[in-house]
């Protein structure tokens, strides 16, 4: 199938899966906390429990990605019937629970002594190091960004941004709870790695993309305005200033607080209804997501890698890493999920920093 045909089939299959769930008496579970405990809310599964997306095929074109976890009656039956409608172009995987990757594994996300990434205090700041809201454990500094130029003009003149440099990461790294407010202190390293205020302050929470339990989400993202601290813009592949939409099949990399530099492959795109369990927000549904599997024996990401930038081997950014599954992938140790980076930047009104602003050089 070409992309348009695959998108149309995906839409039809989503409706079919909902009909099957209703036929089997599966009732959608509210995604807000309500009277549930935080741990119960993070484990919520709701009908139809299927994430559907596009998967690139070796001979060209696209098949349909079907991702599911057990936990509701007749889950396997629904998956079999949906897969039968697709035929040989179905790519079916069981993922287990999906959670933000600051919430996977032991608490804190991964003990500092067991992390392969950079959990130390670093000046200059650089992508991939430990960062976090003063009340959060730890995540990853994904990128440096500036306010987008109004009207698409050049960076000089009246349409320029505010001249400030910001750190980009996830909501659950830079904010961490609905109680967080602009102006809250952001630390490097994050608190789980020994960061303390005021000595390890690097900036303050500036903007968060709201996550609504009643509406599909597209991004888990936030930015923090940096104080006058030195920065190093380089990634393992050099400077990353360009972005692109993931097409599927790309070889990608990331540098994260916990697993450092890893390599993976984009195995699905445009995944809808990816259910992610947050301890503070309950189970949220994300649409238009990117799925990545590791190319090594270890997972592409682990707890604490939240917020890392996902980039192609040629240094073009594709996504912002935010969640991971319990199982799936060649090693069976989990798949990783990322927000499309263009969507993240557009919603926040920022762009990847291209030139070091004077005060931060």
C-alpha cells in the first residue's frame, strides 16, 4: 500500500477495533485519576487497547502496525480479527505497559551508579546530561532551543525571538506534576543525581505543553529558560540544527542520561492511541507517535533517558523521546516512543538553536 492507502486503512481499522471492543463488552476506563491511587492510574488499560500506525515494508510502501498489551477481556481475539482484516501487511507486536521513561525501573529512574550516561554536574551544559525540575528525579537535556522567528523571517530585526536560550526536555522532566509553575527551579544534574538548589540551578521552568486526560495528546514537552551558563551544542554526530518527519526505517541515535549513546531503527510511524500510564496524570492517549527498536542487545532507552533528542545518522532530528514499553523489540526488552520533533517545536513556538547567543558562548 502507498501511504495514503495505509492511512485510510488505519482509520477504518480503528473504528473496527472500537466496534469489536463494544461488542465484547469492553468498557472504556476513564483516563483521569478520579478515586484511583497513582499506581492504579498508571496501569489503566482502556478499550480498544490497540495502537495502530504505519510500518515501512522492505519492498516499498507501508503495512499496518498493530501494537497491543493484555489486560482486558478478549484482547487477543480483537487483535486477531483486526490482523485478519489487514492480511499479510499486518505487523503485530505485544508491547506490555508503556510509561514515561523517567518512570521505568527502580526509583530513582536508574541509580546513578548504574547509569552509563552522564549523571555528573557539567559546565558547559551539553545534550544528553542529567537534568530535572527541583521536585523531579532526573531526565535528559534533549536540546537547546530559541524562540522561533515570527513570520519565518531571518533572525535579525523586529521579528526575531527573545534572544534567550532554552533547554528542551519532557513535561515529566522539567515540570513533573500539575502543581509545577513557570519560574520553578531546574537543576543540573537532576535531584536523583545529587543536584541541589541553589548551587546546581541552571534555569527556570518557562513553558509546558498541557496534557489533557480527555483529549489525545501529541507531545510531552517543556522548556526551561537558561541562566547565564556556558553550553556546548554538539551531539555525538556534531551539531543538530535540521529536522525532518520520520518516514520509517531510519537508523537513529540518541544520547541520554541513563544509557548514553544508543542506536535504533524507526519501526513504526503515525501511531495513534498509544496509551501511556503517568503516575500523576493517569493513562493518557498519544497520537501520531514514532516507535523505535534497539539495534543492540540492550534497549534503546531506559528510565532517565526521557527528553533525549532522537536524530538520524546524518544529524537530522526526528523526535523527542518520552516513553518506553515493558516488552517488544528484538531483545524483548522494550520499544521506545518519541514525539515528532517538528510537532514539538511548533507547539512550543521554538526552534533548534543554530548559533550560540553571545552571553552563552
